[in-house]
C-alpha cells in the first residue's frame, strides 16, 4: 500500500506527502504561512531546548525584542534594505487609523537589536555583549515550501559585540562549531560540511560567513545554519562604540548567527525514506512506541507495564493501543512518524515470554526475551543513532566526487556534491556555475576543517545544487 | 541613597523605576512595544517552563499557528471584531506590493486555531482536542505600560474541543486550578482569589469566564489569568463538529485559556518594595548571589568554592565579584534584582570561619559557620518562599474589608478589596461601580472556592480598582 509518493521518483511530492501523513505541518490560510502541527512542533521544541542549552553554555543570554520595526531603521543600513525590501510585510494601520510612519514586521531583528546594543555598550567592561533571541520573523515568499521557505518562520538569532576582531572571530567560530555543528552531528545525526562562504555568497555586510551544509536525499545541499563576522560595519551603522581600557572610544566588532525551523526540513529530507520520516533517537519526541498486536486485556496490562518500565528508565516512550485501528495501521503510522524503535507484542509472544524490537532505520527486527526489554532498548537506541549518522555519511560520500575543473564539477553536481580546488573555480567561475543553477556551498581545507582565512593555500570548495 | 521613587508616594513611578534599575524591560522604538531585557526574559523563561510542564501534564500539546490572519476570519465572528477592531495592526503591503486582501497581525489565534480544529475534528475519537500555543500577539495600545499593557506581548493561549459541556467545563476548571492557581500560589508566592467573572466582565462569546485576581502593592487588583468555557458558540462559528458514537453529527464544546508576560508585571507590583524587586526562590533565575566584600585572592578562591558547592547542590547561584564595583553597589544591585538570598563574606569572616546570609524578603541577616552554608541555604530558600506567600496574604487580608452594601464597597475599594454579598450588587450595581472606576473582580463562594454555577445561593463578590 503506497502511502507516500516514492522518494526516488518525485522528491518534492514525497516531501509534501511526508509533511501531511506524518502530521508535521500544513499550509496557513495566508499564502506562504505555515501551521506547525503538534508532532512537528514537538520536534522543534526538542531542537530548541538542545540548541538553547548549548548557546547558553557559551555565555550568551536570551532577550526579546519587538516584532515591529520603524521603517526608518531599515533605511539606515542601506545594504540591507536592498537585501530585504521585496520581502517585507508592512503594517500601515494600527489603532483603527493609518500610521504616521509605517512599521515593518521584522525580517530579522538585527537593526533593533543593534540600536539597543549601542545603548547598553558604554565601556569595555560591558563587552562581550552576547545576546540571543528566539522569535518569529517574516520574509514574504512567493514560492513557499513548508519548513524550507515560508513567509513566517521560527528561529534563533544571536547578536554579539566584542572589543576586538580576534574575540569576535573566535566567538563566531565557537557558536558555529560547538553549538551548531555539535548539535547537528550528535543530535540530528547529520554529517555536515563546515566551511566559509565565498564573497559572493556571504551575508550582506559580513566580512566572513561560516556555513554548515548537509546533503539531502536528492543529492542537493541545504544550508543548515550560518555564523557571521560583521567586522565593524554593523557597529558603524548603529554606533556601537565603547570607552576602551586606553581611555579612547572604539567601535565594537560584532557577530550574528542563526538557525531555524528550516532544520526540520533538513531532517526530513536527509533521513526520510519511502516509509516516511526517520528521526534520530536523541532528537525524537517519542523514541520508542509500544504496540500490542491485539486488543486483549492480559496483553494490555503487560504492555502498560513495559511502557511504564521504559518511562521510568528515562526513555521517551508512548503506548499506542488505539481501539479501532489495526496493528498494521498503527505500525504504518509509527513508521510515517519515524519513531526509532517499536516494541511489538502479541498473545503468542506473551505466551512464549518474548517480544519483538523493530528498528525504524534498518527495518531489522529481533525477538528477545520479554524480561530483557529494559536492558536492551537504551543500547539499541544508541545503535540507531550511530547507524543513522553512518548511513547519512556513507550516502553523502557515495554522491560526492572529487573533480579538478569546472566542467567536471557541473557534471558531478547534477547528482550530488562536487569537490574541487577553490583555485580551479577562478574569476568568473561562480558566474558560470550560476548559469547551471549551481553554487559554491563552502570553502574548506582539504581535510574538511574550517580555514582561518580565505587566503590559505590549497583550499577546496564544494559545488552543488541547493535549496 | 534613593535609587527608586518611594513606592508609597508614587506607585506608577516606582514601577517604572524598578523596570529600569533592575534591567527588566525598556520601551521599544515603535510606540507601545517592549524590549524584554535579559534579566526580565530569564524570569519569563522560568514562568514559561513551569506553566508549560503543568499544561502538558493535563494532556495538552503545543503547536504553532501563523502570525498573519486573513481579515475575513475576524469578520466571521462578529462579536469579536467589535472587541478587537481598534486594536488591530493591519498589514497592507507584502512582497513589494499592495495585498489583495489585507492581513491582520493576530490579536489572539482563536480564529485561525478554530479553523484547523474544525479540520482535525472528524469523529468523537478525535476529542478532546487539547491545543496550546506560546506566541507573540499584537493589540494596539495607546496608553502602554510595560508588561501590563503593550501593543505586543508574549503569552500562551490554549484552545480545546470536547464532546460535551461537562467535559469542557471540567477541563477549563482543571487548567484554572491545577495549572494557573497552583503555579501562582506555589511558584509566584501569590495568594490569588479564584472566581467567576460577572456576565458583564465575561470574555466575548464565553458562557463562563474563570479568573484569578491578585492584589498589587497599591491595593489594586490584577487579573493574572483566565479560563473560558465557550459553550458551542465558538464551534458554531467555526463549524467544529464531529460524528458522535451515536452516528449523528454534533457541535463540539470548546474552551480557551491564557496567561502572559503580564504575570511579570504582577510579580513586580505584588512583591516589590522600596529597594526593588523581590523574587520568590522557586521562580528566581538566580536564587543566591555570592558577594565577596573585597577584591582579595584568598577570599575569591573561597567564594568560588562556595559558589560551586551551591551549584552542585542544585541551587541557581551566581558569583558577583565584578571588579570596579564596590561591595555596597553590588548589594544594592542584588536587592534591586530581588535575588532571594545573598551570601556575603569578607576577610574577617574568612578568618573567623563565618559567613553572613542576608534574606531579601525580610532584610534579616544571620551569621553562620562557613561550613554550614550548603546545609543551611536550601532550607532558607524554602523559608523565604513560604514567608513571601504569607506576607502577601497578610497584606491582602489587611486591605480587604467585608461590607454589606454598594456604598460601603465603594469606600473600601478606594484602598483595597471590598467583599460583599453578590446579591447586594443587584441590577445596575455594576454600572454604579463603574462610575467610581470600580469593577466586580470575581464571584466566589463565601469560603473562597469556585462556584459550580453563578446561581448558587450566598455567593460573594470582590470589588476593587484594577489594572
Ligand atoms: Zn546587516
Ligand atoms: Zn471568540
């Protein structure tokens, strides 16, 4: 029974099917907006809690800045208006009348946060000022795609000010590697490429943009998070200056960095398969689902015990004994939702004192003694987590080709990632790639690590189609 | 040194001073909007985490609905448009051009949530449908007051659908008592009055509104949270119907309930004093602050050990050894921020093997052996929590008068709460109170419990000025 369009035949349609059947999200009533359904939101809450704890561990604090920004703020930073202008939602009426100055719904909070950073930064003792915000932002989208590109989305945006360039650079790098990369590799089970953006792909106003790029199931790249060094450009536009230890006034050095509900899109597209979503156990809102094969009193009592036992052991577990839904339907549903492990048990199992553990990642099933469930499940979850990472890495490696010139890169990037010497792209190379709808996703060292500067010799770059 | 305007002389100005000096919030650049500063936001995060866990314990799940609502949705529910219309912020431009249909920035999500509840409710098996959302909402304010009335604020709004009235009523009551009242009494240390709103004060469209009312430091009432039974009115407007077990279609019975950043305003105004904020320990982002009297190496080493010891014991502790700030300034700052307990230690204490514990609630100081800190602090925090509740209750009782007619109620309510028989208000009584800027805050049983209906005999009501 084909619940979903096959992933290999029509990837975009498969993606839409997963969103609907796994009850992750729906279109909102205003074009381009999104309803995040409870299961999708539970995934976001777990992403948020994990990323938030990592951000706080770097010393940053959360705050909340207003949704509405005076239009004049966006004019202040000319470069930016050009970047966002067609994407702005503008409020012209409030309090029952036309506003004297229209206000813009934040496409990012950087201008308003810049204003307050300037106010709060007086002396070098106030630095570093490390702020983060979780909020909704709006960028009008004409071709929306749920979780990937919607007019409204949820994100965190960090904005920091530092006494010098070295401190700003070190902090942007720390957020990038210790927060984002660690979260993506160890929780999302996604092997992400780390690197610098080219000058062309850099964030407007940044002197350096760090990116994390993941490969999706169709071989395309998705930018999962970015960290920017803004040099003194942003501080100059917003007068973020301070009295130094030397008694002189100095402009601060700032950074910004963000991650969003787009990560949910990446999770689906990187790990999903023809049966639906696959969620790595460390992220999964429900790690284990317990499924009695039949509606039978003795069986229900036993599965309740198993469920409670697993819950007491710290496993995020749910019992699905919904009446009126066949065992097959419940299995299909658990698969669609990507629940990492199913505990399946029928009357015959009960009689034999055994139970079946089914893994979502490999579809493998093992029968074990009923009494071993509590002892076996945690290790099995660890194994699923590791295997999902390994499988994603193997899939990416299989679709990544080392090439030596642009022509080869164009060919390889039609089905996956092309890696080539950054020097081989040369002047005008990015323009040629753009003609083929390809971009340089990132520049990195040959060993895959983050270069300290774009001028290091022997740098390589990754070329791909991208979302 | 008077840091704040005296609370007894000019309460509104004292409130503004606390917001500024304790670094809780600031005005946003667009009139009526608010910047929640890191310390204020840390308080909100703790409120949110606690309330969220309690909401989830009742079986509700979180979701996220769009910020933008088609203008037509608000017209659908006529009663509501009248209620909100002058408060709406309207987006007329998006994507660089004028929109065909203007969209409204949500003043509440009830219309859009209603739309999806209708979609998701097919059979009685889908009920109860228990949804909650944490989000920002916008209601244009011409006379803003930070945390109490701002054009944008943060809140949670719950919306649920049930098969019958009894189930809806029981759930609204459960949220009201087990979530809101429990949180306010046991975490916020606020004695809240529980009751029903009068028909006049009821939420538009509700058949019953439950409220929690707290007394502020100036004797006025603040509505801290409400839960509404919406009968079938809302389900009728949004076609939330279902196929019953009897094979017939029925309209659902719905509820809604909310709490917001307004609770921070209530916290400040109920517990604050002339030295600033006072935060109950169970809520406090920082429960204990460790203050070395001087900048001295041996002392700093010892205070670091104490800090780490308390942290390991699960206390939310911070060390304030900021150079360049006198001990007095750091004490004043800790008082402004309402940190429940200070651990103060100087070189002489160190020599004597002693340390001073200072309580924020009573200003009491005790000197104890240094080695007893870990053993004494947790119990002291419990004591502060209980004492803050007791003190707030005593203050409320001292300003509450039992009266028997409207004239006496008007007099008593000029300085506090008046309690009188609901029957004594009579027809037209509320209109007379309104002339004196007074309202019936709630109707309750003589023993302070929640009545099952507004028709019970011997009900009493509370009359007061209110925010
Ligand atoms: Zn910028
Ligand atoms: Zn309504």
